[in-house]
C-alpha cells in the first residue's frame, strides 16, 4: 500500500513590508493569482500550488482565512489536495493572531505547515526575533521551520533579494524533488 503525500502549507513569513509577496510573485513570475494551481518558474520544484500572495498583515486574520478558504472553494475539487503557498505574518495581535490562522478550518487540511522565516526585512531595518516567533508558532505541532538568512552577507538590495530568492527555491526543491 502506498502512502499518500502529505498536504502542505508553505508560509513565506515576515512582518509588514518584509518582501513576502514579492518573493511569491518572483517565484511564479506572476503578479496576480486566480483560483487555480500554478507551477513555480523553477523547473526543479516539482509541485503545483494554490497561491495567496496577500498576507494576514495585509488583510487581517479573518479576511486571510476567508481568502484561503475561497481559493480552495473556487478552485474546485480538482485542487482540494493541492498545496498552498502564502505570505504570512507571525503577528500576535487580537485581530491578527497567527495561531488563530493556523488553527482555522481552512488550515486544518494541512498535514505539514512549513514556515519559511525571512530573518531580515528586505532593507535590513528590522530582524525577526526568532526565539519568540518560533516559540509562539510551536503551539501548532505541524509547524516546521526553515530560516532564510542568506541575505546577511550582501549590501545591495538586488543582491539581498536574489540571495533570499535562491534560498527559498533551494528549500522548495528539497521539499518537492
């Protein structure tokens, strides 16, 4: 008997204006995502995803949860087992709590939640407090972390963006060989 593949949520994670949506758009070579699956532009990532490029810090956790649920509903039964890639903020505010997002009905479908932590804001004006973020998100046992800090060695915006993009793609290649 063959084991079915786990359904995954890949969450590109950082705070407001951190570059999360930009990385998603670059990963797929698109600016807008309709309700169907998309293949990354990298041919070595062997997967299709439903994509939510607006994060919970863009729209609040209630709207984010609704948007993910709608994405699956509109995509139809053909895509019910498709993995999700989304921008995600590790907020802990009353009206935008990331744990509430992960425990919501649309996120219960996922066997694994891969939190891709962008350690530094794109302009280096901020850094994630990794211990706090990981400690809070560990409340959900499905969460696995991947740290993207490859941009710390570069000084230009373009070089930092490219380094982060390469690190995200390399991680996805390992998950989806």
